């Protein structure tokens, strides 16, 4: 036994670490700010984390990015703000292409199925 044997360390091969699971992200983007989506329907949306930068009756251009278990899609739209309560904002779509409407309807059905399974 040598003087420095206590410094010898056996190294085992480590398995590659799994990449971190990506968190689902569904947001409304307006004026460079992102607001998490609470609800998304063919009529409009509700988002939280709102900072008061819009007022009821105001029209705004938004970008919608949905990425969760129920669907993954993005689109741009014009909305009319209809309600502001605390840190949440509700808005309706001004003009929504039929393709986007169909995608949102499918997304809403997928969410309903998921919510139904979780409630049982």
C-alpha cells in the first residue's frame, strides 16, 4: 500500500442523463408580453398575468401559441378586449379564419376529454 493510495478513486460509467421534461407552454403574446392561457375557445380566450396594458373595448393584434398535451399550434389574430378582472383578461376574436376555428374546436374537444379523464 502506497502513501497516496487513499487518493485513488474508482470511476464508474454513468448513464447519460435524461433531458428535462419540457413544460407545456400556452400563451397569448401582445406588445412583446406573454400571458398564460386559462381558456381558449372558438369565441375567444381568457389569459392570466395581465398587467393592465389594454382596456375594455380596445382592439389588439395578438399571437397565440399553444403547446400542451391537447394540441400544438400557433396563429396570429385580432381581438377585442371584453373583460378585465384582476390579473386576467378576456377577449373575443374579431376575424378568425375557418382553418384556425377548426383547430381551436379540435383543441377544445381534446381538452374536454383530458379534463373528463382527470375528474373520474
